[in-house]
C-alpha cells in the first residue's frame, strides 16, 4: 500500500522483516484511553478520530506495515480490544475491525482527509 501524503508514518523507520503476527485493534471496543501507545517499541500505534465524536473521542489504529508483533500493546490494553493475528490475515482482520482509518485508504466507514 502506498502511504498517503499526510500518512502519520511518513519519516518513521520501516520494519526490518515481516513478523509472525500483527496487532489488530477492534475499534468497536476501543475506548480511546490510549494506554497502548507509549508501550509500542516501534511507534506504530496512531490516534484516529472516533466514529461518533471525531474531535472528542479518539480510538487507535496499528500501522500494520510497521508492527513487529511484539504483543506489548495487547498485554497492556485494559479493555482487551487488541488481538494478535497471523501475519497473512492481518490486513483482512484489520479491515473487519476498523471503524475509521487514517492509515489506509478505503478502510473503515470514513476516510480522514
């Protein structure tokens, strides 16, 4: 996937090799507490405008192109909405669980401009 010009990962390092698993966030259960963000060692979790109140409640999304599958975010999520899935089904699983995306064009019900 080509990164959009405003993509939050522009300028951040790419991962060295594909991981065995990827972190996928079920945005329907995400409360926007952002507890997972500081635990990501590769800074691949981004805040995303929430579905109902985009300027007030924000959910999070994992940049699957940079996730290393370390499980740190899944272990600290107090709402248990971060799931580790096999690398081969990461994109498909993320598309099913994403309400709104700022990282991937066409995923979720709205696309941030």
